[in-house]
């Protein structure tokens, strides 16, 4: 599978979020080398705290497959998922997570806490990290730097 190709699409979606004033995170869900769900952060635009990129992509994929279980899929996301998104991935039975940048403050894969693949969970997700990490980290840094200047 071409991880960089799908992560590049996730970065494009992150840029869409940034244009809307949202934290620039994008996600793409792939099954059999075909994108079945996409998302970017929309919490402000939708007044929905659960509208993280990963959840939006998982919802789209579930609708496309007409199933709440999206097995044998790979989720590409530009930032390490938070606890809510890690939980959603587990419940949806995502097979593989590929993320770009780590999130030392709220990352729930292996940075701040370990929710994904916690020993008590009944589903395991393969994890690949660091794909296009620099591009994603740079985008996030620029966004937060600009936001701090506005305040």
C-alpha cells in the first residue's frame, strides 16, 4: 500500500480544515486501496465536539459500507489520535492506523496515554507512525503560531 499517497490526501484535507479556522487535521480511510471515507476537523463549524477528522472519516466509511464494522481498513491521519478517536477506531474494528505526527499532549496511541491497543481492549490495531511527519508537524506549528499572534 502506498502510505505516502494516502497521507498526502489526508494533508490536503487538513489544509481544508485550516482554511475554515479548524485545527488542521485530516483523515482518510482506505479499504482495498480505495478511499471509502474522508474527514477533517469540523468541531467549530458543526458545534460538535466529536467531529474530529477520524470520526468524520469513520462515519463516512460506515455509511459507504452500510456497516458499523469497517474491518480490513487502514486509517491515515495527520496527527496521533486522541482517546475518543482511538476508542472509535477500536469499536469500528479498523485494522491499521497510519499517522504522521505524534501528539505529546493528547495522543492516545503511545504519547500521552495508551488507549489504542490497551491490554484490556478486545481489538488490536496495527500502528505505523511517522509517515509525512514533518509536513504535518509544520502545518500544525504554523497554524498554532498564527493563532497565538491573533490573540
